[in-house]
DNA sequence: TTCGTCATGTAATGGGTTACATGATTAC
DNA sequence: GTAATCATGTAACCCATTACATGACGAA
C-alpha cells in the first residue's frame, strides 16, 4: 500500500479539494463523491493511506486537535477530526499534476478530475487539457469506426447496438468539448484585447 | 500476477470471445479492442497471464502446432500460434460469469462486456442485466442530483458544467436502456405466444 | 442504551498496466 | 537484408478495493 511515488487520480483529487479549503478525511470523501459521483467513487480504504502518504511527502500538513491539549475548549467539538491543509509544496505539486499528461492509462479518469478543478487552473493549461482530451477521443472514434467498417455485416445486432451507442456517446462528448474550447478561446481573445489597449499581434 | 481466483472483466471477455470461435492470443486482443475499444483497451501483459491461468483451470485448452510435429505441413503456416478453445467447463463458467452480478466495483465495466455477448446469453438474463444496469444508473442519478441540490449556487461554473454533462450522459444511457428493455420484453412476449398454441400460464 | 452516522484507520488482495525481452513471418 | 507487424511472454509495480476493526457522538 502506497509504495513510493504514488501519483493517481485520488491524489490529484485530494490535493485539488484541499486547495479549495482545509478539510478532514471523512468530509473529503463526501465532497469527492459528490463532485465525481458520476464517474467514480473512492473508498476510505484508499483515502486515508493516500493522506498519510501526502503527509509524509510534505504536501499537506495535519492539525490534530489533541496536540493542543491544554487549549481547553470543554464544550463545542472536542473531536478527533484531523484537518489537513495544503502546503506550498502541495500547491506546486498540484499544478504539476494538473499540467502533466500522466501515464496514458489515467487520461480517461484523470480528465474528469482535472476538469473539476478548472477554476484553479491556468487558462492555457485548461485549453491544452480540453484539446488533448478531444484529440484522444477523436483517435478512438477513428479506430473504432475503422474496425466497424472492416467487420461490417459480420457482427450480431447486439454488438452493433453497443458500438453505435458508444460511438454516439463519444461523438456527443466531442461536441461538448468543441463548445467548451470555443468558449475558452473566446475568453482568451477577450482577455488579450482588454489587457492591452492596442490589440496587435504579439508574435504568433 | 494472476494470484488465485482472478475473475475480472478480462476473463469474461476472453471466455466470451472464445465462445464464438477458437483463437490465438494476439487475435484475441485485436478483437477485444475492436469490440470494446470505446470503453477500454487491454494489453498483452494482462492477456497472456490470463490465458495461462484459464488453461490451468481447465476452462480452455491450447493447441500448439509444434506438438503435432510429424504432421508435416511443410508449406502453409508452420506457425508458433497457440490456438485456444473453450472447454465444456469454460462454457459453463462463462454462463455463470454472465449471470452473476460481480463484486460491485466491476458492474460499471462489466456491463459493456456482458452486453457485447448478449447474443450468447439467455433472454431472461439479458433482461436482468439491462434492468440491473438501469437501476444502478438511476441510483447514481438520484444521489448526484441530491448532492447538486444541496450545494447549489456554491459551486463554480466549471464544476456545474461537469455535473450537467455527466447527468445528461447518464440520462441518455437510461433512455437507451429503456428502449432496449422495451424491445426485449416485446420479444419475450412474442416468443411466449408463438411457442405455445394455448397461451395459458405454465406454473409461474 | 442502543442505533445510526461520523470518523479514522489497517491487511490482504485484486486486477490490471508499463516496460522489457524475444523471435518468427511478411513485404519491400 | 532490413523494417514492420505478428506473436508470445515475464517482472515489477500501481492504484485502488473489500473487509475488517475501532471508537466517539447525538438522537430515539
């Protein structure tokens, strides 16, 4: 459990959430599953080890209420909650994770998590992530369509049904991405023209 | 690598494909990725160990061309291809896998694979799988909608965008399932009335 | 006082990937 | 003869899960 490096969707998600506000583990999981419930659900069995390991790497710090034992808050929450806060190193690492492509097998799951934290992501990185996702989906579409054309008429109706449903779903997501990319580009254009009074080309 | 029990989507997929026709590993993977390319892609690093293990469990048998060495087919395919064939036990196990629910974490990935082999699946099992999938999706919809209602107006526009896209995708799949379930029911009704001249209840 | 939920954790296991290593066959 | 693809395999590791275990707290 948690050997050495341990990047992963969960790590990204935890850092991303903690970037918003300090939290304890239990709440973290709730928010996670509310945020990403459509795509996946994490369990405590993976969350707590992950937190432990992030702690060991100095990316987050913990605040255990017992440690300030003499503080004397007799009523109101003498809890064993452990609140985690993102450190500067953690923020740095989060940006790296958001930016990096990741080892290809995630890409799929990673996209949803990255997207969820777009409001904390640089505009150019956002655009790159969206375009990366789109081109991956388009590759997949092309290869599946090719496979479908090769074996046409030799597949049963259920297989065909599945292929078509899949194809349509992916096409739908591509259209969605196109819209988002369009919006992002428009915003960037707008920002560019408002940031400089003279809207002339700067290089490219 | 391939410890003891080793059920999994891959095993199901391999048995399912082999149920159609005997094949060697390489082709198996190609077909797999053509069939399920929309959802996932398996690698040789998992396929071959899986085959080995299925072999050890007696669910498939291999045909190594070297073993019939004196057969003397000088021209035409003196290959090192190893063709695997499903055994009777394998077919039995396949039916079990198609029928069983599986340990909840698959359900998601398992559905696509199960669906891909619907033409080899009993009609009542098909219906159960479709309805199971639908009710799981509906549960998810409900919980996500609840979470969305709880935190409404406190989430940024990107998160909202993601939630909505996810919601719509799942809703779309539910509609698809509804249509399929309708068709299945209609076929069952038709089969029932054609199989027996007198359409009276037989027990259940 | 018991029950549900909040809250934190550990051990064993699981199913799959990446990266590597090798060789045969086909096409040019 | 050499490059691409077909074909088979192994070792190391990865990320997360299930199942279990524990305990505090609030409400009935």
